[in-house]
């Protein structure tokens, strides 16, 4: 995710609590979904809901990065 912004993400994770929270929640959901699917014991509706939440967080992270770049002329 956001490979082209790796340096900026590292910087923000170390300096911005809101960004860190979003990023960590996204990663936690990714791990939870993978574990559920790996065990083959899951409810499709539950996994779909988690995937939608993960996508919402990804969109919010993207918007955060775009706004940060705009405000800092990056």
C-alpha cells in the first residue's frame, strides 16, 4: 500500500498520532482478515464488513497523505 509514499508514511508514523492510529488500524484489520481466511472458519459477511472498513481506512489514509503533500508543497 502506498509504496511511493513509504518515506512520508514513516515520517508521519513517528510524528502524527492521528496518522499512526489510522495506519495501525488498517494493518490490524489486514492481519485479522488474513488470519480468519487462513483458518477457513469465518463468516463471509463478517469478512466483507472488515474488508469494507479496511478500504475506508485506506481511503482516509490516502486523503491524509494527499492533504499533507498539498499543505507542504510535496
